[in-house]
């Protein structure tokens, strides 16, 4: 389907659901920067199909989204785009005062999932890799939703971390493995102003040897310092975005031992925060948490 975004443009998402009328909790998935439109949604839904089927079997609606590709670092300049009414036509249209942000698309998608007739509006979670992990932090500073799991959330914009020429590098790759180095290059005042508005519980997932591990961890530490519901886990895995378990070439589902553990950790977090007494289903779907 297509979701009506803040500036009156539609962005593509794919939705899969359990049988029945619900209400069901929902999980929004996404990876990296946007681009590719509906063909990319279809491709990712195919690649993640076996993993999604296991989430659906646990009683979840699962969505995959492709927001628009953002102008780099625009968020640091404007925070959020603004809409202006068109006074020439009597306010019947919307004018833009500046370009839209992909986080605005992300917010629109969350709100769409909260409105589904078979969904539980209080039980929409997000699970995203890299830039998608940052988007849910940006969204959580503007709206409230059920739970968020950034897998290596590249939150350099959200934390206002310097990624310019003065940032530490090895060749062309930024080196922010050390959290103390990140702290020296981040604007804590700006970051905490955003964090203080967050009400959504977070499970931050790091990757032990990632060159941005310090950024992943700092997002958690500053959320915890601000008194937010934030949990930190990190795994030693060779693949960026290891939380997304893609199908093998033959279509089979073959997570490695770490991915199997990660899947259970993530789903336990969502079960705790998204499954309510009024959820529809069988087995543990009706358990209180």
C-alpha cells in the first residue's frame, strides 16, 4: 500500500498480517537510507519472508517501509520540516517551507500503522538497521509509539556528532568505535533536548567491532542518563545489520547461532512492550506482561 506523507506525497510500504480481525501488535521494519520505491519494498519483503513468517506466527502484523532518501544532514539544520497553508487558494493546499525529511515519512508510516482497523494503536514497534535505527530515534522525539529496536542505529545526526573533515578516520571510514571520542565530538545539549521528549522504550543493539559502536552505545547511555527506558545489548557478529535474517538462495531460513539468540532477545522485548491483555490470538499472545 501507499502511505500519505506530511507533504501530500505517498510513500510505499508492504504489510503482512496474521489471520483474523485482531487487534494485533505491529512491527515496522526498514534498513538504511530510502530509495527504490515499491520494487524495493517487494524485494526486501521477499528476502525477509521467512523471518517475517515467524513474527506473524507470534501474532504480529509486520510492515516493511521505503521512505524517501533524505538530503544529507538537513535534519541538523531544520529539525523537522514545516507545512504552510496556501493563502492564495484559501488554504485548500499545502505549501512547503523547506524540504521534507525522511523522518517525517517515518512518522507518517508509524501513524498509519497505528490507525489500522486490525491493529492495536498502542502496540506499534519499530525494528531497523543503521540509518533506519536513527529514524526511530528522530520519530520518538516527535511522537510516542510502543517500542523501538535500532540495530546499529547510526544516530550521528540525532546526537549531533561531527562527521565532517575533522572526524577521526581510517582512510575514508569514520572511526567512532570509542564512546569517549564520540562524546568529545557530539553536542550533548542539542542531543539531550531531543532525548528529553522521548517516551518510547528502546532496545539499542550494538556490534562489538563496528567502527560506529561508540555512537550506538552513546545513544543508549544518554537516553538512560535522561531517565528514559533504554536497554543496551551488543553482539560479536561479522555482518552489519545482523538482526535482519535474510533468506538463503534456496529461500530457506538458516540463522546462525548469534542470529537465533538475537531474534529471541528482540521478540522478547516486543512481547514485553507490545502485547497487551486485549490482544487477539492464541498461546502466549494473550499473556500479560
